[in-house]
């Protein structure tokens, strides 16, 4: 199994865990923000370029969310 597949499995398990503990999707926002903050901490341990790349990723995430809202699907 590839590292990407392992990570997908772990993220799927985390999504199920969050949904099981907090069934109302509105409450998931705080967990998503928490995850993004932890990921940002990981980038600050790297170079300033990593921080800039993280900010670019947030912009791309905004685009993905906008597309999801407009089309009803991911990608």
C-alpha cells in the first residue's frame, strides 16, 4: 500500500470519528480549523517558502470550496 493510500485511510477514519462524536456538521468547523492550524505549525518548522506555499494552498482550498458550493461536487 502506498503512503498516499495509508494517509487516505487514516483521514477517512478520522472523518468517521469526528462524525461519530459530533453528528452536526456545523460543529466540524472547529475541527477543520484545528487541523489547518496544526498543519500550519508544521510549515512554520520549515522555510519561509513553505509558509508561502501553505498560504497558496489555503487559496486553492477556497477555490475548491467555492467550486463545491457552485457545482455540488468535489473536483
